[in-house]
């Protein structure tokens, strides 16, 4: 199952976004970064936090201090040579992120969902350091839930579509099409 099927679902305006995200979470639809080369997967996950158009820092204000370190850890994990203390670096982010998550309410402004995305990815990072396979499906569905919580439906669809397009075509820029759809100046 390829992510092209997910892109087809996203471009169908009659398909509700919550249903698509549920489909990803259950495996009925493919998730970006759930297959492929580990380096590409971790690099896309770093972008999930910091991409200027569709990353979590572009969607929800005030969480750069959480998103940036997790994105950096994803970038480090993407490289074939990891620091010897990689597991400790991932673990150091867990407690502060957990405490911040407790201070927010789900489905309010997207903050809780972004923090949950970070926790899910920290868990995947720790699992990876322990030699376990990770899919990042929970992190992706939490991130996409943050998008639909923080944005109106049309903008959320455009944002999620841009993220999926970036996974399918990482070397092609989606900035021009996303800028046009978001009404941003080019």
C-alpha cells in the first residue's frame, strides 16, 4: 500500500479529514514515514516538527522549545553515525514534554496534540535506540490531529496534503503549490 492512496483520499473533498486520520491510525490507509529507508523517514519526521509550511511550529505557536529539540534528534537519528549517548538524548526530552502535556487540554488549540506528537516520537526514538522497529504512525496521526484542531478544514486539508506530498516527493518542493492554496505571497 503506497502513500499515493492517502494522497488520493486527501484530494477527495468529500472525504472528511477525521475519517482519513482514523484510517491512518488503523492501518486502513498508509502513513507517511511508516515505510522506506530509516534515514528518509527520520528526516521527514524532523520536518513534521519544523517545516515552515506544514510543520508543527508553523501550525501552533509557542512550542518551538519542544519541537526544535525533537526535530534535531530526528535529524541525528537519520544519520548513519549516531552519538554514543543517543538514547540519553531522547530520554532527556521525555519528562519535560510529559509535564507540558499535562498543562494543556486536548482538542482546544492544538498545543496538546503537538506535545503528544513529540511524546510519541520520543517513544519511537527510544525504541529505535533499543533496536526495535518503529512506524511513527501514532506521531503522524497526532500531528495531523493537531493540524485539524488548530486550522479550519480547508487549510488543514491543504497543510496535511503538503506534508504527504513532501513524503512522496521529498526533492520536489511543495512550497509553491501550498503557498498558492494557503493564499500566501510567492
